[in-house]
């Protein structure tokens, strides 16, 4: 029997181990070299967001003088902060080693990332010219010594902390004969500067090092003996503090809160570990940073998220092959999608299928003279959104268009505010959701006047209506004309406007009122079947499992003999495989080329499986504090398709990691004679096969 200290894995620690799986991708030799660099960027970007949100939340608990054990899985908040910092320091060191390893492998491919000390005579002229033409005028440079107040540093912006050892020591005696300055690395310029090619050799220099090379041009007015620059950055608390001023509109309140982030409390200070001690001490004193804060030594370069945009240099052989999104058999975009959907349901699974079905559906509805109304929820839109364009087009054609837009979508608040203003100006009816609840559902409803009256069409998805992320996030979208489902979808939109009234649903699974209760009943059915000796199983694919109540329910099912298979991409607080608690539960995480994003729930139901797709993970926020919508699958062929796709993911033995109490991210072992299965590639082949059959 495995002994466990606790029934749960701490949420924050589990998240860090998820990010470690991302880091594993940057180390995996089966991943193309440039994509390995990009995974390094994703790892860094994830870590920034973690500190802005999760670390900041735990820090608030500590600052409030609370222990937080009830919400942190039994750990004291102060101890948890220390554990997080320890893990992050180790991960940062590992990421630095991986970066150095990748750079060596790039050299073998004639790609050289050089620093300011390696610039040759031929490159020097180009670097100087590039600096004066594109960089110099964009630099924000601040001399620190004589300032009475330290400047406000931007959240996650990268800065070069410059130290000048002055010739006139007496004049600068107050700072030990040194002058200090900060240079903000401009965000509007590519971080990677491609230098002129020399024969077959490609050269790249980071913008940081290009600036270092030209420091003498920046500080010409100072007489110094030596000059050096080291990178620093801070991360600020990203929680929105929304005021209660009744005279302000909701958009004004969110806008004000987003602005407030710029001056929120720092939660992390990262610095180049090779920085001079006196420079580091000067900065910490000026910024009132104490060692009990999350002070993390790092490498020479920060903001490694920029590696997500590492230049391809035309080397497609060092990147994943781009897949051509497939059509769905019988779901032709040449004619009317509405006519096809009227006859049967269709499922798309992006990026294996093309997201163009969504925009084609909206474009058709915008032009169809019989369409009277379009209603849709918006959480994250693409930067240049075809979805928004189609909705505006519908308004111009006299349709009633209602958009529920979530202004509190984390890190997309400003973009959604801008879209809200644009849509409002075009005549779209905007709804801003329900007080105290985020609207995270992914639904669209079209009302069309036909001979027998109003006919409804719609789609429901596990992911955002965003054509950019649809190329890299895997998500299911169901197109349907099922009257029962769509009548209930209409009630969801009614709830947005009259949220004092709680509707009842026969088909849809809606948070915050019914999701937890519905899934508990479905689990209870499996428990009852297991106790009667019938086949009983649960198969779930989702992003995160952090609700302790749902974890306890799965433990209960396991003890009753229900076989449970979990595919959890990110955070998993459940500990599988523990005798007497979870011996009937297996759990894996698949991290690969695409970001796994679907929420799929399968219950054996005595041989007649019940299957749902949903926008909701099993997290407390999704179950109790968000409007989420899950949808049953009734079409037998689509049910079989979802069973097939789950099974393909479950058989993965190349990119699947096994969840365990040790949290060591061990790859699933391939059994003797078992074929190699890389599920994301196998899923594309599966859908190609369906087209050809």
C-alpha cells in the first residue's frame, strides 16, 4: 500500500509540475530544434502568469496574516511560498541549461546566437546602423542616483541595470564612486536581430546584447572607467480590484482596474545571477525589496517568453510540419451549412478540422434574409477577429445581434474592452454578464424564421471562438439544430439579462447551478452499477482537476470499483493508484505540439454511454463562480467518434506522462509489443482515414 501524507496534491505545486512538462518538451530531442526554443518561451510565459495570479493570491493570504490551509490543500501559505520559490529556482536553472544545450545544437545547424563580445568587424557596422535607425529612439533610459523616488517598473518588462564605474570617485562618493541607470528593453522591436548571413552561417543577436554593444553611445555624457549591464525584471499582482462606484459603467470599472495593475504590488524580482553585489544591493534598497520576497537569481536573459517568436530563418526542417486542417466528411462549405445542420449534428475537432466552419456559419447567418437574431458569448477573440467582423456584418444586414462579452477574461481585459466599444458603436446589443460570475461558456444561437415558425440553429464549444488559437489549441465544437438543446441555450442568454431567475435544464449542464449536481448524479449511477456487478467506468479529459469535492467523489467511485481514466493536461490535485483510496484511477497528461484544451466527459451508464462536452473544468471557480455550459451528445456516430478520440489519446505512449504522488512527470512506459502512439499525430491520421473511408 502506498502511504500518502495527504489526500490531495497542492494546486500550485501541481501547476509548477505541469509547467515542468512544458519544459520537458524543450529538452525532448523528438521535438524540432526551433520548436524546442519556442517551448522554452511558453514555459517562461506560463511562469510569468503563475506569479501574477496564483503566487500573488497566496502572497495576499500571507500578507493578511492568515494561514490559508483550508484553501491550499492543507499547506500553510507561508510554507507554500517558500516551496514555490525553491522549485522555481531549480526550474530556472534547468531552463538555462537547456537553453545552452539548444544553442550548441543550433551551431551544428549553422545558426549562431552571439553576444556583444563576439561581434566581428563586418557585423559591427550593421549593428551600429541598426541601433541608430531602430533602437536608440525607442530607449527609455533613467539615471537613478539623483532621483528622490525610484521609478515605477512595468510588470514583466525587461530592464538592463547599468553600472558605470566613474573616473571621478569623489563626485560620486555617495554611491561608492558608481553611477546606476536603467534601460527598458523596447517591446516594439523584435527581441532577436538577424545579422547578415556569412556563407552558410546564420547569425542572431539578442536586442539586449545589441544595446550592450552600444552602451557607449547611450552614455556619451559620462566619464567612466568601466560600464556593464545586467538584466532585471519584476512581476506584479494581476488581480483586478474593481471599485463599487455606482456612477461608473462596468467598462469604466474594468478599465480602471486594468490600469491599476500597473502599480500593483510586486510579487517576484528576477535578476541576472552574475550581477555585481553592490548593484543588486543598490536596486533592492531603492525598490524596498527584502529577501523574504520571491527574489530569484536567473540567467543572463529574462523574458524568455520572447523565444516563442524565435525567427525561423527559413529552416522549416527545424520546425514542426504545418498540418492542413481537414474538412468534415459530408459537412460541405460550398452550400448552406444551416441546411446541413437542420438534418443532423456535426462535430469539428480543431486544429485537425478547420475553424472556418465557425466563421462560415456566422457569415451565412449574417446574410440569410430569414435569420432574425444571433446570440453569442465571447471570452477571447483573435487580434483581428473574423468572428467580430461577421457579427458586425449581421448588424449591418438588419439582424438583432446580442453579444455577451466577458470583460474580466484574464489578461484579455483591454482587448475585450476595445472590442466591446467597437461592437457597441456598430449597434450590437452588449451584455456584460452576471454580477459575481464570469461568463466562460462557449455558445452561439441563431434564430431563423421558417414556414413552421422560428427554427433555431447553434453551436457549442469547449474553446474560445478565436481563429488564431484554433490553430494550436485542440477543441471540440458541436453544430446542432436540436430544439431541446437550443431552447435551453436561449434560456442561458435570458439568464444573462434576468439573472435573478434560475432556469431549469433537461439537456444542458449549466454552472453555477447544476454542473456539480449533474456530474455527481452521473458518478452515483456508475457507483450503483459497480455495486450491482455491472460494468462501470468514467473517462474524462479536461484541463484541470482542482475541486476537492469532485476529487472526493472520484475517490468514492474508485472505492466502489468504478474504473476511471483521466487525461488532465494541467493541474491535478487527485492522487491516483493509492490502495483503499484511488486504486481504480489512472491519470495521465499529454503535452505535445498542440495545447490540449477539450473538456470531454464519458460515463458508462450500463452499456449506453452518456457523453458530454463542456466549457468547464472541475475547478471550484468553474463549478461555483462561472457561467459554464456543458452539452450532451445524442448523435450515435458523434458519440462513437468521441469515444474513439478519447481512446487514441489514452493510448499515447510517447507524449503521455503519468500522474503519481511523486509528481516526477515520468513518461508512460510502452509495453512490450505495443505500437508507438503519439496521439496528436494519430488523431490527424484518424480524421484523414474518416475522409477516405
